[in-house]
């Protein structure tokens, strides 16, 4: 995204315009960091919630690993492309695209895996509160995975701005979790990222993996 974005609009209109002008093949591959985290910390498939699923790269990959995925976005264009992509690789029965404006409402139910990858936007958005709701949606012994930008890539809509990112520890603290959680991973590694045009850059990302523990009285 770039500096010509129309941010003087509501979330649904903004993201509809955003996805309408994107190539439908953009964002159809899973995030490499998420793949590694799921393989390491959640090798047994269950139910998953993908927040801000975009074109469904993560959701469709998870479904291919056996997960039953609720894929959430505010853009109907994005959700239609998720459905088409899931059908094309024969996992449509395990991918459930659902439209939500997460600033206003949230999917019901508990999930074995809740993912929020690159949960940033140039609009005003109650990000911390949504992530707290995401944590509350994690089932006992389930995972909350947050992968987010901790630096500005040259192609980012924030390029050229003086942006201060929270540390992963600050993000975890903002969730206000009780003692029924265990931190599986909380760091800010660097990696080489590639944008849709093939440009590469070294970026830093917050990588957070939190497990909700099974407490007395929970199944």
C-alpha cells in the first residue's frame, strides 16, 4: 500500500476498494512464518480462526493441513476470492469465509488456533481490543498466533514515516492475559521479505505464540 490511500472512509469501503484493485493472485500463498509456527506448535489440526484473511493464503493452507478454518474479512471481494481459491484446491468444505467488521463485531465460538497476521491498517481501528477478543476466542490448549510488522518495508504505506512499533513483550502485556496462559514464543526476528513485484528487503517482525492452558473444570 502507498501514500495515495483514501483513508477518509469507513473500513468496509476502504478494504473493498483495496482488494478490487489488487491482482486476485496476490496473497494466495501462506505466510512462511505462520507455516513454521503452526508446524512447530500446533501439529494436530482442529478448528482455526483467521482474522483479516485477505485473499486466503493462510486459511487455504491451513485447510490443506486438515484444519477447519473460519476465514474473516470485512471485504466481500476478498472473501469471494477465498471461496474460489478454496474450491480450486478442493478444500472448500474446510474453509468458511465470513464477513465481519472486527471493530464492531466478532465471530462467535472457541477455536483451537486463532491467527492475526499483519493486523495493521491506515484507518483508525481498536486493534488492541480486537486482539483481546481474539485471545478470548482461544479454546483450552489452543494457540493465539500474532505475526506483525516491527519495521517499515520500502513498499509499506508507512514508508518514509517515523513509526514506533511496540515490542512483542509490550503487545503481550497489552492483552492483559491471566495466569492461564503460557508464552511459547515472543521475539522480534529479522527475515528477508518479498513484495508482489519481487522487491526484497530485510524486515523485523514481532512473532508471538501464546497457549491457553487447560485449567480445572475445562475439558
